């Protein structure tokens, strides 16, 4: 993709101050920020890291280059950066030739960032824009260049207290968000990349799996941050499934899991792992996510107990899923299969082919559980 200025008509780019004497540190080829640069910029701008926004600034050029390398960023790639802070990762992305749209919630940091780019990466100013906004409120209309391109990548040092809501929100709202590489708290990384059956497998793990595949790709030491956090950090790489519908499901609107006669065709009811990946139909995500929230809201209970108000007994038989299993053992495909079975039961009840008293299930709006014990701010997803 050509590296064209993304800003004309996109959103107001904050004004760039003329470089001061500090700009002498940069030459035409650019310069990444070290610890001394970070502290000087913060002092000049009167900025101090705040717990309110979960700010821990990266002070090691090697770390940000590693993030860019792990993200696979190539010249001309469109990249969204959430929480750029003082610009350490931003400069590394620009150094790699990316076209960067940065979204920063802190107005002081957002105002300072264009000046930092002008000082330390002057040749890349036309490939950069910053928007002062809470990432959880972002809509495609806020970033029309990203929204209109074929695909883009999220690369970010995410605020640890809202990392999971941010990635799930962006994946839902931007169907062309093709992949991401994010730095998060190690415990959050483990949960995002977890597989069924483990202790850390939970709501974030299953919901992220709806969109694609995640894996932990490295650890990051505490000493590369200012101030140093009290927790360890890790990198998580994600790739969106290529056959997914923009709603999160597949392009093919078929139901291969539950046949017309209500029998599950994917696996034996006693096989907890043999379910193969199945396509999803538009609008299904909300229904599947309700089941996930309910199952992990009472994760020590069996499916039959945790989902008693959502899933009729007949649906388990139709889905080929043992109701005595716990939610922590189910794959995203199995949750989707169970959701379709519930719909199949309700359809049968509505046309009078079975007793509606047996298959009736009342769907309640549920509060989203992060299941991390670490993130208290929800995205409604």
C-alpha cells in the first residue's frame, strides 16, 4: 500500500510546534526515544505518568523495534496505535515506514505527540496523525482512512486496565482490523491466548477466538518502562480468521452443526475436543456471547446449572454437548453450536413440532464479565 498522507479530510491533526533545541538530537533519518529523551520531553511538557490512564512509557528503543518486528509491519502498512503516550512506539512504527493513526485519551499527550514526531522523525510527518479520543468510543467514522482501507494492523502498548475491552471493541467495530500485536499485562496475555480446559481460560479467551487466533509471542521486562510497573508484561499476536463475516461470522450463511432434524453432525456427544471449526451466521455473535458470559459468570457450575435460564435441555442433545461439562471446557465452535441448537429448539416450538414448555428459554441481557479479575472497565462486548 502506498504511503500517502492519511489526514486530509480525515480528522483534525493537532498543530505541530516548531522544533526546539531538543530537535538537534534527531537527524533526517530519524531517532528513537531513550530514557533521557522520555524524561526530558515529559519535563518540558510538564507531563507526569498517571494511574488514571494506566501510563507506563517505554524507554528502550530495542523494545519498540522488537514490537514492530513481531507485528510484521512493512513500509506503507496502515497501523492504528492506541495509547501512544510520549511517542516511543510511534517513532518505531514510522521508522519502519508505516502510515500511523494514533489515538490518545490524554489531551496533554495528544497535543505533544505531533511535536515529538517533528523533532525525532521529521521525514515521516506526512504519514502520521493523532486523534484525542477514548479508544472505547471509536467508530469507523472517526478514522475514515483506516475504515476505508482493505486492512490495517493494531500495534500498541495498551493500558493494562482496559486492554481486553479495547481489542474486543475494535474487532467488533472494524471488520478490516486484520491483525494485532499488543503489549499487555502478562496475566492478561495468558488469558487472551488460553485454550479450553486451563485455569486461565475464560471469557476473553473465548470471545477473542470468535474473531481469530491469538498467541503469546514474548515477555517484556519491567525495566524498559518509566515508571516501572509492578507487574510483568507480554506480547500477544492475533490474526483474524479469513473466513469470518464482518459480524464476526463466516461469509457462508449455513448451519452445518445442527441439521434439519436437530441432530448435531460434528462430533460424538462424549467427545469434548473433536468439534471442527464451523461457520457463523450474521447476528449470531450477540447470542453466542450471552452464553459465554453466563457460562463463565458461574464457571464452577455445569452448563446445565449455569445456563438453565438460557438453554433448554433438548438443545444439548441437538448440539451433541454433555450438559454436565463446565463452560471452561468448551471451544468457541461448541458455544456457537449450542447457540444454534437453542435457536433450532425455539423454531421447533414456534411451529408446534415440539412442546414449547420443554424448549422455552428466556434470553436475558447480561453484564459482560472480563473474567480476568484485572480489568474493571467494560466495553459492552
